[in-house]
């Protein structure tokens, strides 16, 4: 198993760095899914890259905006586990925890302008898990998995 690790300040200023690394991890995942091809598989295959980048962007936004609200921004560690059939991404932070069960799906008929982040994450990924941290040392961990051929 191959892994990429990234640690950035948990502020929106670093969002672009996170998204660029995520896009690179997607390219690696696609190449690993087709190891015998001389050419990299098409980026458009199944919208894999777009879904993963969207989900990670929303998750990072939520950490930067909500987990570290009212306090000095901490760090966000990202771990990208590369698999032959996709990628698993973990975002680790020491900010405020939340209960995903309390976040209800938005009423899409009203076209809400906010509170869509977790809905987007869940819609884009195959598996989403969350483990709140135990202060002060254990981090909150959001785990996102996307399989290439799903």
C-alpha cells in the first residue's frame, strides 16, 4: 500500500495546496487501477477525480471554518492511502468535534446556499466515516473512501 501524507495549517489559505495534492493522488489511483496501460486512464472515467476533489475540498472547508472556529487554527493532517481500486483519505484535526448523525440532508428543492458540505461529501464518496477525538491528544478523524470503478 502506498501512502501520501500532508500536514497544513487548518485555514482556507491552504485549501489550494490540499486540492492540488488530492488531484495528484487521484491520478496515482487511476494509474494504479490500470498498471499495465502505457497511458494513464482518461480523467473523465466515472468522474473519479472530480468527486474526490469536491469531497476533500468540502471536508477541508468544514475543518477550517467549523472545527477551528473561535480558536487559533491548528493543523490538518491528510493521509492518502493508494489502493489498486481507489483511494482512502483521512483528515485529522484537533478542532471541535461534531456528530454527523445530527447533520440532516438539506432540502434540495429550496436550493440552500449553505450547510451542503457533508451532503456533498457523502454524495461523492463510496464510504464516509467519522471518529471524534478525545481531547487533548487524539484527533478527530474523517475517513473518505472512493473506489475507482464504482
